[in-house]
C-alpha cells in the first residue's frame, strides 16, 4: 500500500500527450524511408558527386547519430524533464532536416544528417517515457506499442509521398522539417497544459540517474535489455532492407517480393496493437519472450519455399506481426521495470545500443547476399537472432529495487 502512494495510478493518457508522442515517433519512421527513397535519385543524378560508397557512408553516419542521440538523451530528460528534452530533440531534427537539400558537399551532408539523427534518436525514448508516465500501470504496454505504431505509419506516409514527388527529392526533407517545426509549439504548450510532470531538476534523485543504474540488479537488467534491443532492431532493419532480395533469391518474382515487404510492415501495425493488449493482460516479460520465440518459428518457416501465394502472404504477414512488434515490447518492458527518475536513461541506453543492431543487421545480411547464401541462410540467421533476443529477455530480473512495487508484480506475472 505504501508503494502505491509514490505512484498514483492514472486512468487515461491525455489526448494531446498521446498525439504528440505518436507524432514524434512517426517522424523517425518518416525519416527512415526518406533517405532510402532518395538514394536512387541521388545516384542517378550524381548529386554532390556521390556514388554508392558515399551514399552508404551518409546513411551509416545518420544511423550512428540516431544511436548517439538516443543514448545521450536519457540522463538529460531524467534530470531536466521530458518536455524540454522532447522540444530540443524535435527542434534539432527539424532544423537539420530542412538543411539536407542545402548541403554543398558530401561531408556537409553527412554532418547535417548526423545532427538530425541526434535529435531524431532522442525522440523515441522521450516519447515512450512520457506515454508510460501518463498511463495507468495496467495499460503501460499498450501505451508503448500504440505509440510505436507511429513509426510504421510514418514509414508508409513517406513511401506514398516519395511516389508523389518523384525526382523532386528535396521536397521530402522540406516537408519533414516543416512538420517537425509545426509540432514544436504543441510540444511546449500542449504538454504543459496536460501537466505531464517530469522529475524535478536539482533533486538528488534526478541529478545522477546513471549512478542509480549501477546496482547489480539494474546492471543485469540493462545488459539484458540492451542485448534484446540490439537483436530486435537487427531484425527490423535487416528484414526491411533485405527481404525483397531474399525472396528474389528464393525464386519469387520482383513484384511479389516487394509486396511481401509491404505485407510484413502491415502485419507490424496489427502486431503492435495486439502485443500491447496481450502484455497488459499476461505480463510484459513473458509476452516479450513469446513474441521473439514466435518470430523465430515463423522466420524458420519462411526458409522453406511456399508455393501457394495466399499461404505465403499469410505467413509473411504473421511473421511481421511478431518480428516487427517484439521490439516495442522490449521498450515497454524497460519502461515498466525502471522507475520514473531513471526511466529516460534506461530507455535511452536500450535504444542507443539497439541502433548498433540497426547498422549490423543490413551489413550482416548483405555479407550473406554477397556470398550467395542469403537464402535460406538469411532466415536461419534471423531466426537465431530472435532466439537470442528471447533468451536475453528471459534472463532479465523480475523486479528491481528502483521499480515501483505495483510495477514489479506486473512484470513478474
């Protein structure tokens, strides 16, 4: 009973807070597709004299920026508050996204993308922390996974916009940057209006969040969470990058291979909505283990050629349902396990390390493709990654000394 006095339950997420968190996560999905969508045009027009090596470098630098931004934002938002952190990150992303078409050299383009990545990487951990603190304890998994749907909706929206603008690729970045600037005043005034209370700066609990994560239990939980996040984002980015080519090597047509990628991402949205409901009812840790285990099974199933097109699309959709939503449950578990005063730092670390998986996934799968082994060994590789993620989640402690008492019971269930 005394524990509950420290964390009063909230009955519902304020609508403005939910919308703003969803929009900031959608910005990342928007940006993920934006640069990938313009690569063919950049290469065709030799923009800034870029070839494949230069484009790859810029894309990698961007992901590095996202990882650094995610890891660095945690201590800041735990000390100075979620609203200020979200405002700064959205402003940084927006301004430097607008600067992308204005870059006059490859080095400048890489620098601009890196700084934009810093802001973008900070958005997701901050938004998830906000959503968890605005939600009732028993709906925190759903709060996280619903917010994560913004990522995939943003990716789909950018795909449609890229098709509409054609070779006028600069419009994508002007549009993304402008959207971010329009969100800025809503972040500042909307979150203040809805009284989303961050940890108070200057208090001992908020001053040194990294120190509070040095206890043996917290270290063990963070290591496991970082491993799971690394594996989860390796799956997401690896499959999003290479699934069409894997299916082509398996003998499917180009049209079918591209449609399967769309189907898998459609399954992701359904999976995130379902995952949140299941985790809220059955417990987050057990549900996350089950999600990664199911991912492994369906990935291995895809290593066998499925002749029936209806069955193939169904299997791919269900695979996406589990694979692309498992990472959302990892974030939900971290947010639920760590108390509010260190939650931003914990989420930032998990997200930042996960970005290394986002870089590793496409690179490792590309190596298999270069060796002519991407099918069926690509699916074997991804299946093994999912198993490792499940083991990492299962090894996480059921509760921490820093966890809220009611949260600990729920994670253990």
